[in-house]
């Protein structure tokens, strides 16, 4: 039997596939992986988002929206989730049947290694990505079936379109399926 | 000389700019290698830095394969020019460094002790500090390193944090990468510099590469 294809989803990308297929995203830290699928048609997608929202660009940036030419909207949770939902529907999914699972949003520079009060890394970024992803899913009426978020370890995600299982493996060797 | 009013987009960088960056980084990283070699008492070599433009999606691969578990030491550059320095040490190098600095036998430890953490950060301080002070002298601009932060995890997960900072302003980033190693000591690591996109123009101006001079290259 032919092996099911495994598609890579890199930072600020999303992929949509039909069973049999696995979508894989390596080494998420504060980034968030958003998996959405339709259990009936067995079509699903995985997005690897970097930033919470396209609306909160740094106001000090000289040219927040224009000068940045190959601007990639899919680095933002809000735009990536919406576009992936649209693509799932174009490929035959029913909006009302869509189910989501999310994973990621860790703090990669934990306090146990970084006790200096001048430590520059702000821990809230992962949390904001998670909140933004959840907010967008709610806005689109997509129910969140499971999540594995926060913590202090990176994650690699494998999303099996056939079963809808999202398999999470961490650097410590833990493997969880949600 | 109207380059002061136009911001130089990363995508517009020309060969001559990249060559100039490579040259000034080469000098800075040479000094960093010397400083590390004084710290560990062994000769440290450094390969010529590579300067690359990359999309966010490509950066984890350049840094070393998203899933490899490493120690990452991160420093922000503050001052007139802003940017990010990331030092990556594979686990076997961490063990070799620690055993060299403490005299401990080469352990199989997977967990980092407090002593290891502070020692590795000190290595980060020394490498980044000597690199930045060389750049300060060469470019006549102020460059201050932050306190180092340490992460111990997959490369991709560590570099996420830097990409989140850069990603608010750009989709393409400049990655300057150099490998340093102490022969026969199993110590090797990578030094990465990811300048803030807004700071690039300032670096290039300070290095006296003007817009327009690279047209014929």
C-alpha cells in the first residue's frame, strides 16, 4: 500500500489536505499550530502562526503595512485561520462540521534558567498567540475540541487527517495525542 | 545622498551590501573567537560568516534543523542599532564546554545545573560583548548587549521568539551565521546575528556602503 503523504507546514504557512495525509510542523515554541478538520469529508488543515493579530502592528515601525513587499498574511493567527477555513470550505468541507485543535504557545526562556530581573524575553507572547487563535475560532464558530498549550517546551505536531488526531511530541520525549 | 529619507528595504540589499556586512562581521567574530579562546584556554577557530536573506519559514533550517535539541543563548542588541544575537550549542558541545570550564568529568547530564546555566551565559556575554565592541569601534555606533537569556530545547522553538520580534515588521530577515569550534575539544557552536530591519540602513551607512554604489556588481 502506498504510504500516506506527509506535508511540511513551516512558520507562517498553512496546508490543507485530504485523507490519507499527515500534516507536520516542527519545533513550535511560542508559535501556535491550529488544526482544523471536517470529520465527514476527512479534509483538514494545519496552520503554523507566528503572531496574534494583523491589527496590532508595531506603531513605531516606519511602514507597518506597505513597504514590506512579499508580505505574508499567514504569519498572523487571525488571517491564517480565516483563510484556511475558506480553503477547507472551497475543498468541500461543511462550515458547521469543522472542528479545531490547537497546540503551542510555550515560553521558551523559562524562569528556572533566567533569574536575572533584567532578562529581556517577555513570557506573554505564546499566551497572546493562543488567545488570538481561540478568539478567531470562536468568531468563526469553529468549536475547539482539544488543546495542548503553554508550558516551557517546544512541540512538534503531526496532524493525521484520517483520524483527526493531533500528535504532539516535545523535546523531553513526551508524546501526547489530542 | 537622499538615502537618509528613504528606508532601505531588506529585499533591496545588493551584493555589495552583503559583502560589506560579511566583512565587518568577519572582523567582529574573529575578536569573539579570540575572547572565547582566552576563556577556555584553547585555540578557537571561526569560519567565515555567511550572510543570507531568508523568509521566516527558512530561518529554522538555517539555524540548524527545527527539531535538534540545543542550548540557545539569546541577547538583544540595544543602542543606535537594534538586533538579536543567538548562540547555539549542540548538547555534546555544552557538555564539553562545561567539563573544560569546571574540570568536571564529561557527564551524561541532560539537565542543566545552575552553574552550567551561568557559565553558558558567561560564554554568551563574552562572545557577544567582544563582537559588539569590535563593531562599535569599526562603525562608530553604540551597541549594547542585553543580559543573556537561556533556552534548552528544539532549535525551531527557540528561534521562534526572535522571529516573533522580527515578524512584526518584516517577512524577510537577514541572517548572519558563523561557526566556531575548538579543535579536538568537541566544542562547536554557531553565532547568529539577526539585525532589526530598521537598523540595517544604519549599519550599512556606518560601514560606508552607499545606496547606488553597488549597481554594477
